[in-house]
């Protein structure tokens, strides 16, 4: 037990879903130079249907914090990650964001996997002038018509993900789609983007929009079967997508239509049987890039530290923390307005970007312009349970995103 003089006296750590979460009211860690730590607050749905994706984002951020703290921290100060559970609820996410800013005095906010929560959080961080990174909430308005000077995003917009894969699906399988889509911010903008791209190619569709936490898909799958599409797009996320994939294969529908969509993330691919490990999808980052030495090293180091192969969600968390370090060192400050200006146009170095090409935050809308890996999901190859995706093409972010003028973003900085 620490003595009363110990700097860790009174500091409690809670374990939830296998993640270390700093307890409420903990005093700041005091760095060797006598300065308070840099505090990053992270809000993600650690419980609920998106919890596996959230857990990976948090784990990636924790890994980045550990690496950075071994290398003099941020601005010479150690970094502390305070994690809160949004429980996949907008009101809870907003309340936790305010608590982190007003009570815990965090310098930066990350979150949320749920696009609707991420959007609501941005209202709070904008009001309180706190720098905010959205690692994995995709709905377009966050860096589109409702963009804010203090908000940057790492994952793609739904428009980018749809644009990257729609043409490939039409070319290979046909123009008749059936969408199964979650009824919240992410699903709405994703389906709208797919429909726009599909109709531009002369396609047709039917769609069913379901609650985000749907577990029974029989009625919807019967409708899809009757429609006889070329492609069924499973746009659900997390556990809902997993359940839909399982039921799709139980009905034997993989013999009648092709599977596809924007995202079938590694966390979800791992959780379905082999006959559901199928279809043509986007990956927003992929671990198997043997021609990129920085990726090979990162994967090896991450596996050594965690025992896991990194996913795109791990990469989101990694990039979020590293971006704060890069921006703060450029701005020589963690103040929201200064950090935001420093981040505009910021190019990620190769050991952070972990992919080919120049990866940067676009100044006009604060969207990260990263590559989109398009390809096919399949059962594991070569005895590696994580070798479940083969990349067929890499679509540059700028190509998928289109110009800033089409996003609706009108960036305004505070005076």
C-alpha cells in the first residue's frame, strides 16, 4: 500500500470491460518536471451493442499513451487517459462529456463510436471551446454542414465509405441492392450516400431501416429474399450486424445474393461463423500491409504489448492520441483555438499514418484524408485467424470525399 507521501495516494482505478478507467475526482498525475499531466477524456459505448468497437478504440488510445509517455509525453508532460462509458445513450454521452471537461478539467475530448452521440458531444465541446477528436463516428454532418472549428475526425464520412465501394459492387455483381440499415444518424447518412451513388449508376433498391439494437432479422431477410437483389448491404453495426450476418447464412441466402456494404470490421468478422465471413466491403485501415515497413513494425509491437492484431478501431485510437501530440507540439499549446489551427493541414508521419501516401487533416472541414481499403472478406487463410480480408484496391480519401465545397462545411474560427 502506498505511503501518504506517494503521488498515487488517493488515486483509484476501476476495471470495466477489461479496460482501466481512471475514477472520478482523481487528482492529476504530477510529472517529473512538477507539471500536471495532459488529460485526455474519452467517451465511448463500453456497454451495449457497439462495445467491442469501443473497446478497441480505447485500447488503441491506451497503447498510444503508453508509447508517448515513454518518450517524454506531450510538451514534456505525461499523458493521462480518462475513459467514460456513454452506454450508447446520447444523454449519458453528453453528461459524461461535461463531467470530464468541467470537473476533471481534461485538455482534450475524444468520442464517440455512436455518430449521434459524437454529434451531440460536439455541441458541448464547441460551447466550452475544448478541442475534440471524433475517432470513429461516421455521420457526414460532423465534418459537413455542422462542422465546427474545434472538431476533427479520423474515420471516414459515410459518403466516403459508400463512394469507395458502390462502383465495385455494381461492376462485379449488378445494380439491384437491398439495404438493411440502422435507424440513427450513421445509418441515415450512409444509406443516403449509397442510394445517391447507386442511382447515378442506374441502379435500383429496396431498404429496411431498423432500430440500432435489433437482434431478430427474419422478417427483413424474408423481404430481401423476395426482392431478389444482386447485393444485400448489411449496414448494421457491432452486435446487430453480427446477428444479421448469422441469420443471413442460416437462411442460406449467401447462395442467392452477394453480401457487401461499407464496413464489416475485424471485430465483427471474428465473431461470425466461417460461412458468414464473406462479401465485399471497405476497411478503413488494414493490418496486413507487408510493403509498408512502419505498419509491419507497428503490428509486431502492438501484438507484443497486447497479444492482439490491431484493427481499424485500434488505429483510430492510436491516431487520435498521436494527433494531439503532433498538434500540441506544433502549436506549443493545448488551448483549443491554437491546437485547432495547428491541426489544419497537418500531415501524419509514416509511423502514425501507417499506410501509403500522404495522410493529412483537410483544413476546410477537418476530415482526415486517409486511404480506404476495398476488398473481400473470407474465412481465415494460412492458419491466421485475422487473415480474413484481401485488399483489391486502395481508394485515396480525397477521391472518395470529393471537394470541401460539396460537404456543406463553412468553417468559422473564434475571434
